[in-house]
C-alpha cells in the first residue's frame, strides 16, 4: 500500500466510533499520524491501540467539548506538542435534536448549533493560521443530506447542517490562495450508534456503513483530489431517512 499521507497529522473529532473511528483507521493505514478526539476516553484509546498495533503510526488521544473555546485550545495545543501541526482536520462530531419546532427550546437550539457549527468554526480558526503559513492543509466538515433540503421535526439540526455547508464553501473560497482545501460531505442515512438510538426496528435497507463515508473523507484528503475545494459532496446511497413523526429528543454522533 502506498503511504500517500505519510508525514501528515490528522485530527478527527468524534473519532471514537462510527464514521470517525473508520476515518481514523483509514488515515493511519495511509501513513498519517492521527489525533483521535471525543468526549469518551475509552473509545478513543481503543481506536488508538488498534491503530498502533495494526499500522504502527503515531496517535494521540484528546478529549474535550468542541463547542468550548478553552477545550479547543487545549485539544490543538496537545496535538501540536505531541504530533505536530494539524494538516488534516476532520470536523465529524455532531449532535441531533428530533423535535417539532414549537417544542424546541432555546437551550436545545443553542446546543445543536454550538456543537455542529461553532465546533468546526473554533477548530478551523485554531488550525488555519499554521496551514496558511505552510501553504497547505485540508479541512473536511461533515454536514448531512439534511443540509441540502428542508424537513419536519428537526429544524435545529437542519439549519445547523445548512450552516456547515455555508461555512465550508466560504472558507474554501477564502483559503484557495493558501493551498488549503475545505469541503463539506453530506451523508444520507448511515448505520451508526446514533441511528440505532433513534428507535427499534428501523428499516436500514440501502443505508451506508461508516466505512463507506470514511472512504470518501479520506479520498478527499489525498493530494490527487486537489481540484476539489469549496464544495459540498452528497453521499446518500439508497437508504431512506428515519421518520421523525413520533420522535423527540437529542442524539450525539461521536
């Protein structure tokens, strides 16, 4: 296998399970050193141990709340001091609130937007100056197919994922002169713990697996994909989204 990402330092939020886990492992398989970020130390340590045993690349486990500036400063400082400056940032951590608009509280609205939009903003703001100085870098923000359209009972989530696409396109255009590529990926239904928590007896026919998304994410990190930036890429598959007519509550994607 060609180690196309050897010498690169990748930070993956929500890296302990699901899409994030598979992305960390695939990045390491191509030679990247990987910072695995989540609020669950145990999950991150399991991914780290697997990578080190299987590929022998360097890893570091970092924990914190991506919506809090102080935590983000600590996360990035630890990665810089352990692995070096971040050259690949995968903003994968996210949360979902499934409620009718009239039942959505201000606190829930802020929670969803803080994690899904403020998190990528804070992390990008922290790593972009170093990327600009080196004239290279990749930022991938995980949006959703819901970031491309409307739908019932998830106004906070849908509006946050639209914002992720807007942020990605704006940054992608602004950072083109510095050799930094920024894109958003918009997955359809994916078979993860978050979707398992949505309810029993889900129809998962045609749903994507986490590795399907990891393949797209990592491909967009490769030098050969330098032509793609300031774009949103739909990765829908053939599955149908979960109906939310009788659902309420919040779920985390980490």
